[in-house]
């Protein structure tokens, strides 16, 4: 169990690193590297879901079921202030 937790932490550190790299290339306006860094971050997020024995698609669809969290409509009807 401890090894599983440590492995999960190691994977999550990679996610954090890749998100940092996205921030860096964005700040430096290195648009040619942005897609590569986003792909790296997503790959590590998928690895995190795998370590949790979770289906990422199911997690996303459960969290974002195709309607606004505030007004509940499929196409948000919230008034922008």
C-alpha cells in the first residue's frame, strides 16, 4: 500500500511539473511547444487516473454532465456580470 501511495505521489509530481512547463512556455510565448506540453500533462493525468483505477472519461462526464453547474441548462443561460 505504501509503495502504491508513493508511486501515485511520484506520478502527480510529473503532472505538476508538466503544468509548470505549460505555464513557462505560455509566459515565454513559445506557442510551438504549447501543444507538446499540454499532451505531456494530459498523459500524466491519464497515468494518475490509471493509478487510481479510475476511468478518466467516466470521471469527467460525471463532473461535467453537459450542463452548466449554475443554471443547469445545456447551453449556459447565466447572466454575465
